[in-house]
C-alpha cells in the first residue's frame, strides 16, 4: 500500500536515491511545474514508494546517476518497464505472453508494463491476424534514438519552466 505524503506536502517525481527524507511545502508555481507530461501520472499512479523532493539541485548533481535512473525519473517508468523496453529493443516485436516468459514474470505483469510504456510513448501495439481466425497483439519498442529525444524534450520543458519561474523569483518570493 502506498503511503500518502504529510498534509500540505506533495510527492516528487525525482528518484528516491537523491534524498528520500526531505519533504517540501509546494507553492502554486511548483505544483504547476509538476504538471509536465507524465509527471502527475507518475507520482499518483506509478510510484511504488513515497518519494520526496531532494533538498537542492546540487544534491541532484552529486547523485550517482545512471542512464536508467534518468529515464525512470524523466519518463515516470519503473524498473520492470525499463527491462521490458530493453527486451523489446534487443529481441524485436513480441506478445505480452512471450515477453512474460523472457522476463520470468506473469503475463499480466508484462502486460501492465507494456501499458505503462504505451502510455508514455515508448511502445506501440499492432494487431496481427491469425489465418485460422482471431487476432493477437504484438508490441514494438520505439527506437532508442527517439527515446533519447523524448527524454531531452522533457528535460528542456522542465528547464524552460524553471527558468521562467526564476525570472520573477525576487518579486514572487516576497508575496
């Protein structure tokens, strides 16, 4: 069961390894910042643990980041989603059942991961027809170069919003 943040506080989209115990009081402007594509979805639907905002940007900079950590943070996906994406990229299109076998997970777990990845645009689904009747879905991963562009685009959106907030910080902070 996911715990809720203390009253008057909000969950962060930053990964837990940055600073797991710091809680911030959100202002209207900060809340608007988190309305970037996927961020609200991540902290309200996808977070397995309560994650709190790091104390400062320098703490984030000093953090031991890996590419997977950045993708999880920026795109709002989980470890299983990263494993699913990497498997689809390496092995090509496949069904949820086959993916579950490869990842040693239940088909329903693989399916939920695929749904998460489709929700953030990293995977698409195509319908395949069976000659004897019926159909099945095959899942196809987005090219890693496109994923890189998506991550960079989200970082640019965040940066531009932060830059805009900083422009009036001297006036707004005294309100």
